[in-house]
C-alpha cells in the first residue's frame, strides 16, 4: 500500500483520540463523556482543551470517564478561539499517539453508540482520509442543525439526505469528523488567525485542494445545537445569509468570511454574499448594519483586522 493510500482505518488496532475544546460548559462536557463511554468503537483518549473562565474539575472528569479512556486535560488561560483551541487539542491528540482524531465540539455528542464504529467502517470501505456524520438538532433528530444545499435548494430535513448513504467531498469538521492523522501533516491545522468562525470553511477548502478523499456518511449522526437563529432568508429555499448574534461574533464572522471567500476565489460565495447581505439589510432598512457588514467583509478581503481577542 502506498503512502498516499495507507489509512489508519485499515488497522483494527488504530488509536482513536477525541479532540475537544470547551469554554464554561461543564454539563455539556459531562454529556459528551457519557456518550463517548458507550461507543462500541474503542476510544484511546479524550484530549480536552479548557479555555473557560473557570477551570473544570479535572479529577471529577477523570472519575466520570471511569477508566474507559485516558483524559489529556489542557488548561488554556488565554482564549485561543475555536481555531486555536482545536489546533491545540489536535496537537495533543497527535502527541499522545493518535492514529485517528475524532473532532468534537463540547456541546455536541454522538447520537448513538455505533457512531464511531460506523465512521471507521465507512472510512475503511471507501479509503477515506476524513469522514463526517450528519449533524442533527438535539431537540429534533429529524432536523439538520445546519442548512444543506441539495439540488439547487436548501434543506434542513434529515430524511432528504439519509437515502443518499454517502455524500462525497462534504464534511462538518469540528462536529464529529473522524480524521486520519496524516491529514494534519498534509493539510495543516486550523488557522489560528481566523480565531472564531470561518476556520471550518478554510479547512474544507484546503482539504479539497489536497486531493485527499473525504465525505459524509448519512446513516449516523452527531447532535449539536442548531444555528437556525442565524439564518435569514433572502429568497425562500434558494438564498439565505448567516448573521451570528452579538457584535463580537459578527465581527469575526464577517471578516473571516470575506477573507476566506476572496483568498480562495470562491466566486459563487462572493456573488451570493454580494447579493444576499445588501438585500437583507435593505429589506430591514438597516443602513448602519449594511455599512458595518461591508466594512468588515472588505477588511477580510484585504487581509486586515486580524488579531487576538485582546
């Protein structure tokens, strides 16, 4: 087997580590640990980066795990954002000897005990470097947590995707994607510069450029709070824009979206944004909002406005 086709998923003894970032969500982390403990696929360790204002009780976490796997707890006094936090968690997993890294948000958890097994089997059968589950809403597992574009339209219905079985070249990375360790040496880590929001899209583009095979298996899922409140419809079923709540998230999101779209010349995204956001703000007669979006988006396109939270 060549270097380009060898995958850890081909080995039944492959070491799987979960990489997770948390910030002041002790109950969610507990729920995640409980879901990981019952996975039929073996987990070697949980690599947890804690950037919360109050540190989690490491001893209590260890007791909850109960020897099911090893805990590698990393306290991050500085807030590195989602991108930096996952980069640290991934490096911790690789340093612990992980052959495969299962990325998991702190408020996400596998829907059923067979999730990891299904992901590993799909990766083995299809020779994938990365495989992702569907992401469903915890309050309604029949609904997708995030919009999916299918046949020129937008759907939130799980039933629309399940019959497909597998979706090639599409994945949600930081909510349940299982990655071969070689991916990070070829694609790199999440971009610390992006800090918050947009880092997943950047990683997706880089993964596609690498030529590594990846996709989403539609027969298993991870539960994660939906982003429905951020979705603002411009043309029903065809075009919508995303606007996160709060000035802080919007600042990072708009800047990063402009940066990633322009850097990788994502023409369809650029055109959709150029139509969608002005139309949204015009409909709501929000000129200050439009000006602010244009300024932040433009800064991102020019590579300006980056820097840590301080």
